[in-house]
């Protein structure tokens, strides 16, 4: 049953039980201390009065003068005093409802002979209350000539406690009713943000990632609300990226698939008139199949890199030598486009890296540089050691450049500046995304700078081995 209660109901039950327990405990505790204090104070008072009266006894027989003093005390003061010359007579005049032998036993008689005062609490049937009494010995040297018994009813304590109990119960009921009203308002205010959060969570579970909760406080609930909104924004962004990703993949595959389907149907239906046209169509099919293969492979690589699931086979590498080896394959195309390649490489730099992945970085950046640099342009590669135990690789071109609006989007999946040209050249729009992930996997960083019409620079920072 408890598990079906709302959070507000559970909080209210806990608070109510705590309030009731506190009130009850406070009452019992104050009752205990009040009685203890009152009874102890009364006992001390009776002992002091009895001791003061006993000082008037000078020894020998009990005189009529001493009896008159006791009588006068009874008239003037509240405690009752019994003067008993024979302790055995106390059983007759003692107001306690006890058997005769228990009034003064042998051990207590020894205490009296030693001059000690004995206190007793008993119940008096005639007045229907408990009484507090003290027995004060009257000693003549070592002889017990008499005793003084001073007693006072404890009725006043009981009556006062009864009055306090009535007031306490009235106050407690009023206080609980007040807390019920105020508590419901406060708890409702505290749990309302959680209810809104629950509602927003439900909408999110239904696929609505635009729902947000209003945050009006800076406490834990407010922080939870802000965290939820941030999470919702992140999920909405990721959902949008997923939709864009699927749309981009579909878009990327649509063109090569249409080519493959169209040209293969032409061959199957024998629409092709000559052997040369058939070979041409087959080459187109092969080219588009290769493009789809590259796209799938790039997607697999990017997915593994983003999930940190791509195994890196790191080893010491002479970075300058690796750059020279990686750029050899561009000699023919650079010659064809009359592009000048200049290098300034520090041969002393050694990095601890995956050779294939570093080559992939160089190839992806060089592909873009070659594609977007016009005939007669320049490409330069620089490698220098930096003061912070890192090396910087800079690949610059004198190509068409990138505007500021596009520069900030470099590295996003399928993002192209010139989509038509990139597709024609066989790109997938994933190259820079892969580069960024590989650099990050090597604990490096990448940045871009560019001016339209003047070229682009790619800056890659990687840690040097041993640092």
C-alpha cells in the first residue's frame, strides 16, 4: 500500500509521525523532569524543616515546651508534623497504607540511631493521594528518644500535571491541525516541480524531446530541473543528428544506387549498343560501388572511433619520414595540376602513434588540399617542435578557402562546402570527422584557419614521444 502513495503523501506521513513523536516525547520528558524536580525539592524542604525542628530538642525526655513548638509549627506551616516518643507508635499514627512492620525496619532503625534522616513515599487512602514523608531522629547521646515525621501530600503535583496535560493536548491538536494545513501547502509546492519533471519525462519517453521544465529555485530540485533540461537538449540534439545522419546516408547512397541500378538494367535489358558503351557502364557501376564501399567503411571507422572501440597499434614513429612516405602517392596528381609541394620537416621528432591512422590523417587532409587547390597553386607541409612537449603539423594550401560560416562546421558528419564537387570527386563528407577522432585518440588537437580565395591551413598538435 505504501508503494502506491505519492511522494508528497509519503513526506507528509513521515513529517506527521515525526511531529506526533516529538510532541509525545516532549510531554513525557517534561512530565518526568517536573515530577522528579518537584518531589526532590519537596523532600529536601521536609528534611530541612525537620532538621531545624530537631535542633530545638536538647536531649532528655520530650518536654511540653518542645511539643508546643511542634504544635505551633503545624498551625503556621503547611507540612504536617507528627511527634512520636516511641517509634513503635508510628504504626498507629503513620498515614501510609502499609503494614505495621514496614514503617521502620531494623535497618532503618540503625540509620536513625546514626542520626540519618529517612524519606518515604506512600499512598494515603483517606485523601486519595500519594504523600512524601521524612523521619527525623531525636537522639539523646546514643538513645533514640523520639522521632519527628514530616509529610506533605503530593496531590498538588498530580493536579498540576492534569492541568498541564489538558493544556498540552489542546495545544498539540491545534498545532497538528495547523501543520496539516501548512504542511500540505508546503509539500505541494515542493513536489510540484517533481510532478512537472515527471510529466516532462513522460513526454520524452513518447519521443517529444522539446518539453522542458520551468526552474525557479537553486536548490537540489532546481539543479535536477536544469540537469533534466540539459539532458533533454542533448537528447534532442542527438536525435536531430541521428535524423540528419540517416537522411545524409540515404542521400549519399541514393545517387550511386540509382547509377548502379540504371546502368545494370541497361546492360541486362541489352539497351547498350556497343562493346565500348557496355564497358563504360560497367566502369560507372564499379566507380559507384567503390564510392558506396568507401562510405560504409568510413561510417564503420567513424563509429568505432567515436565509441573508443577502434584498436590503435601504437609504435615509435619518425614523424617526418612518415609524412614524406604518405605524400609520395600525390606526385603524379600534383604534377598533373602543376601544384608545387614544399616541406619543412623536423627530422628529430618522434611520436608514439598508430602508423596507419596517422597516414589516414595526412591522406584525408591532402585529398582536400589537392582537390580545392587550383592549377598552378601551392601546398606546404611544416612540422615543428613546440615548447610544451608537443609537435605541430601544419598543412597549408592556396586553394579557394573556406568562409567563416563554414569553418566552424568542419568535422561534422557529411558536412560539405561544395557538395557537388565533393561527390564528383568521390568524397563522403566524413574525412575531417575521422581526422578529428583519430587526433583525439592520440591525445592531440586540431584547428583550422582559412580565408576565402587565399587558402586554408590545418593545424594538428600531437604529443612527442617521451613527454
